[in-house]
C-alpha cells in the first residue's frame, strides 16, 4: 500500500461517522409526537364514551411532553363519523371507531411520527395495531370505484402491510375468546382478536388485516388471568415477561425486544394501568396486588423504546374520576418511553 493510500485510510478511520437522521426527530432535535385520544369503549353494560383519555390529556400532558423536548405535531380525537352514527351494537361501533383510529395513524409515514395513544381500554388495541400495520398512504386499503374500502383485500406489492410486533403490558392479558371467557365482555378478548382467534369480521372492519402471528406478541406483567386464558396463551406459544423481570429490566426483556426487532417491521407497546402497584391506583376497579411501581415500569419502558422499531405507546384504563396519583404515574410511563426514544 503506497503512502497516499495509507493516509486516506487513516483519515477515514478517524473521521466521525454520520448516520441517517433519527426517526421521529426533527431538525430542531425534538421528538415529533402525535397524540391520539380514543374515548370509545366496547362495553355492553356501561357507557360508550369514557372520560379517562380526556383526563390524561387535560391533566398536564402537553407540559410533560414539552419539558421532555417533544414537538406535538397533532392531537387527534377518535369520533364516530356522522354517516355511521346510526350504526348499532357496541362491538360493531367499537370496531368502526377502531377504523377511525387506524386512519389517524396510517396518515403518517413509517418513522415520521411517534404515537402516544390515550385509550379507554384494551378496545383500542386493534385500531392502534391496524394503523401501524398500514403506515403511509401507499399501504391503505384498496378501494372500489366509489372510493370505499374493499374489506379484506390487502395490498400485496412493495407497500404491503407491515409486520407489527406487540408488547402487551396488562394484569389480565385480554386473551379470552367467546368460548372460554368468564367475564363475557369484549375487553377481555382484544389480544385474541388481534391474533385472529375470534371475531374476524370486527378485526377486518377495523382494518387490522392480516392478523398478528402469536410469534409477534409478548405479554408482560400478567398476574390476574383466568385458568382458561392461561392455557390459551401457553398453547399459542406467546412469550412472557414476568413482573419480577419488569422490575429488574432483566435480560429476558432485551431478548424479547431483540427477537421482535428481527421478525417484525414496527413494534407497539400498550400498557394497561391495572398492571401497576395498587398504591398508585386509588379507586381503580381493576387494581390487583403485586405489580411494579410506576418508576419501575418507566425504567422498563425506557429499555423497550431504545429499540429502533418501537414506534408507539398506548396508555389504557385511566379511571373515570381523575386521580392525581394515577395521572402522575401515567405521565411517568410516557416519560420513560420518550427517554428511551431520545437515547437511541
């Protein structure tokens, strides 16, 4: 090797490496965030609209995000379109509003915005997943000559649906089906719906098509599942992260994120507040002993969102009456996620 070649090689070795711009981050260094509120429930016995998402927004979220160095690009609220307001059936309406939620997300391109969902409960899961699956206008469903979506017909070309990974953090798991449910409500079924195990018509109507492979699902923090759901989870070979592993951010946490990063295109994390220690859930109807503190769960979320494919977080099941203790716990979780994104 001549002297000139040696000199060039040495310069290359010592020059700083310039990588591609970080996803979600604008020229000003701020994380570009889209906040989505979905107040719709899927309950057949309670109100259709729940107040939790509004409490999460009004309690000081904008200030939290601003202090974290975020640029709130848009705040959008899910609303049933006027032409569908006469539709009946709680599950049917929940599915239709999930389609609206899907569209809010899929208006963005992959890597353009970081999404924060303020969600009534697990009902919104299918809508969030569907939106991430179809990120970018080129992935939206094929339409007929009248501009209406053709249900069940997905794109198969270069812009085919993305493979979405799911880390579902909840005390119960939401993996019931109509055959095994003890509660009898849709709220306990939504992960099973996303995995294609039941109510396929509602899933396809919401725009999650195809369904998620159970290989793409990780459940974390389970502590109050019924025995039939436990068997269904195990028979589906769904990976788990225990409460103790959350608290210590164990090697299994990183192993699962590395695994999902290899087999999926984008990862969604949904946290049901019921997973937290009851001390931070005063008055919450689903509080159950043994969960992590919000500080421990925030550290866990920071670890998850250091992985580049983690693109969205959903915070679900804020109680109807706003409680400062739980609100601050929820904001701590969002802070943890943003800190993970910023540390990539």
